[in-house]
């Protein structure tokens, strides 16, 4: 393996890893807040991809300009999912964990089914004539960097910086952390945990919505697109540690690098083997994940 090939692997893995981290961080945030695994997380991403596609085709704007619209729409979707589904599932008198799992899984099936009914199962792409980044590549010292992934990785970094500032520098962030620590005790200091949960679900959905908006620039769009990315997100969250935002970032980068390396050594169809081998290796050493506290 030459130095140029190694740098290409690192660059490709890093770019996709940052996007994987952005997909996973909303899932990790919601779990850390409520101990609920959102099985509709991938479908939220799929909705954002369709939102961008619709904005580009109907309004005629560039996908980058459509990103804020997709993020705002997914915030509403996430908050509505909590208020309309999860909040009621949490009131179960018995087997609350299973009720929450089946509630979010049922929501995922519903979203996927409605999407298939409305949009059919056809594969779609953002029209090339309306995509300023589509198909463009930058070469740096013999290393090729696809411009959509490069811009997407940069947006992911900015999103993590913004999330860190939100959590550490705002009253909402302090309320979020307090609720994560003890959801039962926050009422004593005047914090409405249901309001925090609603905003937390909205934030988690908006983050995966941003990831979906990035993917829509260079990835095909169809109702079943969520499955492979959702599976990678679950592995990333488990690898980094359930509930750890920083863990999702580190694990996302590791997953991206493992995928890129495996695709170089093995046939591309087997690129997921490296991801799961990495996860199993860490699992035997740290069952709670790299930065988990379970």
C-alpha cells in the first residue's frame, strides 16, 4: 500500500465518518435523555432527503439552500413524534421498555409505508442541473475529495460545534443535561421535563435531518434508504457509548475509516464487515462502549 492510497483511504473514511457521526448523534442524544432507542431514526433521515428533493424540484433551489428547510421540518417531525407517540408509550404500566420499542418501530413502519404510497419505490436523485456540488471533485496531492462529501463533512463539524455550544453555553443545554442526569428531580427546580423531552426529540430529529439533507446531494433517494444508515447509526452509538455525544463523533469517524479500509482490502460489497468487526472488537474490551456510562 502506497502513501497516496493510504491518504486516500483516510480522507474517504474521514469524510463519510463525519456524516455517519451526524446521523448517529441525534439517536445518542435521545437515548441519553430518555433511555429510549428511536427505531424511526432512519426514517426521519429519509424524510429529510425527500424534503430536500421536493424543495429542489418544486421550488427550484439548490440542495444547500434547502437544508435549513429540511432541518426545520424534521424538528417539527421529532417533536410531534414525541408528543403523539413516545409520550403515550412512556405511560405504560408494564413492560415500558418493550412498549417504547414497538411504538417507535411501528412509527418507522408507518413512515416507510406512507412514503412508498406517496413516492413509490422508485430511486430518485437531485437533478444535476440544480445541484452545484453534484459530481465535482477536488484533488489535493493526488488525493481525490468528492466535493459533496467534503462540504457535508464540514457541515457536520459545524453542527457538532454548535451542539457543544448549545449544551454548554445555553439555559436549554443546562436543562437538557440536568434532565439527562435525573429526570425525576428536575421538577424541583422548575424544569418541565416534558418540554425538555419535546425539544430534545426535535433537536435529535433535526440533526439526523441535517445528515439526510447532506446525503440527498450525492446519494439516491427511496423509501428504503434508511435501513443501511440506521444500522450503521445503531452500531456507531453502541460503539461510542449510549448517550455520549462525543462518543458518537469519535465512533462515527472510526466507522468511516473501518469501512474505507475494508472496501480497499475486500470487495466493496463486504465493506460492512470491517464495521462490525471493529464493533465486536471494542465490545469484548468495553461492553459499554468507548465513552459509555451504562
